[in-house]
C-alpha cells in the first residue's frame, strides 16, 4: 500500500470555500426626524448577533416621548441609556436638554465605535459612548456621573428574558438615590414574540419584587416601514 506524505495533500484542504464566509453586509444609513423637527443621521452596523443592526420600533417612539416630555424627564438631568444600539434615544435626550448622556451597549468594538460615531455625527457634545455588560460593576458608567443618573433609558431590551436580573442590577446601581431627584427608568418595548409576552412582562414583576414601583404610561401602535427599522 502506498504511503501518503504531507506534501501530497493540498495545503488548503480543510479551508472553507470563499462562498462559505461571505463578507458582512455594509452599514445601513438612516435619517429620522425628531419631534422638534431636527434630523438625526444614523448608521447601523451591517450585521451583529446582538441585534445592533436594527432600529427597533421602541427607539423612535421613545425619542418622540422624550422630546414631548423633556421638562419632566430630561432637561437639566443626567441620562443613561443601556443597550443603546445606534443611540437614537440618547441623541434625542441630548437635544432635549440633558446635562449629561451616557450611551452604552455591549463592549463589542463594532457596536461601541458605531455608537460613538453616531453621537459625534449628530453633534452630541454632552454625550459619551461606553461599552458595558449589564449586571457588572457600574463604575464604567457612574464615573461620568458619580452622584447617579436621574433617568435610565431601556428601549426594546426586555425580550432578553435571561438578562432581566442583570438589567435591574444595573438600574439599582445607577439611579440616583435622593428622593428629591425623582430618578426613574423609562422602559419601552414591543412584544417581538407575542407568544412569549408573559416572559417579557416578567421584568416588571421582578422589578416590583425588588421594591421598585412600576406603572404603565402609554401604549402605541407602530407601523413598520421597512425591514431595517423593524
């Protein structure tokens, strides 16, 4: 029987063909008009396993709500957004007069660099993009606002059922404690999987079990205008 030597095999025998690993799609550019009439230019990463390549329904709705209720929630206040994605609510918060905005998402370089790009592109001079994992030590967020945040923004996050506890850990670590500051979180969401909406709503049951007060403020019916803004 003939023996085969290493030189008899092609060096790329076990490499995937080029069509197995196609390049990621290019970034998507979007323009959104805020409630105050100003335009926001957004770049979405081309593809990402953490869904940062979409502008989810709750983000434009939250941006409008922040501007409509700026005096109550935003003006002169320190704002934190977790799971910010492209950062639309963060940008709306700065344009609504927030004193500081910390816009955060998972510390993946593509996501955080894109978030920072959107903040800079939209002239957000009081905002910073930060990589952060929910539930971890909140110092990377609190170092910008040592006395805590007046408002925490959560836009389309609670479908991550396994992360509810970690999200609440971050809320409790970051919200200001002084009663006179009336610190709160705004949690906007869609039931992306209607058959799991009970699990979505379990976030609020867990929050109440931790002693946090929760109340519904409104509900919106949102028309989906395209796949990228789903």
